[in-house]
């Protein structure tokens, strides 16, 4: 099928009962700007529309679709995905002087609105290991257990900072890192107990 650069409706020649328009616009119409290759058109914009003059308006309804090539925001794999607006609706005022109605911009916008800012190649994409870069969809790496440890370390930091602010009031707080917390409490207490810290050490 030959693609077109624009889709226009010649109002004067349009059947009073409306017409069906099908075809495909050039992929270049999508004109996504500089996406650094993250999203590119992989097809033209296909349309299947019912175009109907109703009173002083041109009513356009139907479906608009395209295929785009994306870079997965998690694993960086390139993949193609279909985009479809099944309920495209637009209306254009028809005045005495209206000869041509250009639908191109609205068809383009219908596709753009459906593009994700964070495309993923599959719903369960496991992405890349943040440490070694292994594609976790294809293989596993040895960083896993260290990562788990890393998460607990982050909790330790939170517990410690709580210990610094509240610890002086109560030394009873128990937790999985009670040892560290008591250590903080201990030093805090020795400071608040009248500057005897140096003598104790
Ligand atoms: Zn992915
Ligand atoms: Zn890794």
C-alpha cells in the first residue's frame, strides 16, 4: 500500500451520507522529534475512518494505529509494539469557505498520546542488574545476594538515625539491629550525662 504524507478530506466532493476512508500515512508523519532512538516509528499511521458531514460539522470516527520501535526502559532491548486508538473521534467546523479539512495532525496526535514515556519490552521485564549490567531476562548474576544485603544496610542507616534522635529517651527499643542501636544510645547517653565521655573512655 502506498503511504501518504497527509490525509485531507475534500469537503465539496464528499458524499452527503459520508464516506469510509482507509489508508496509511508515512511513518515520518509521526515526527517524534529527537528521542535519541528511544522511540521511532516502525510503520506508517494506518487509519480506518468514517467521515460524515453532520449539520455544520465534519465528524470523523474510527481507528488509528501504528507500530513503533522502542528501547525498553528496564533492559535496553529494542522491541516493536503496536499502538492503536480504536475510538478516534474528531470534529471540524464546516463553514461556507471550507474546501479541505486536514486530518493529519489529529491522527498523529492520537498515536502520540498513546506512547509510553517508559516503554517496557514485556510486563515482567526484569531489567538489567544495576551492578554488573547482566540482562536478568536472559541470565542471572552473582550480585543478587549482595543486593539483598544492600537493602538491609539501607534499613540499618534509617534505624541508626532514629536512634540518634530518639535513642536518648529510651534505651528499650528492640529490633533486628539492636546491637548497633544500643551502641549509639550508649555513646549518646554518656554525652548527656554531663560530659563524662572522655573520663569513661
Ligand atoms: Zn525489557
Ligand atoms: Zn549483577
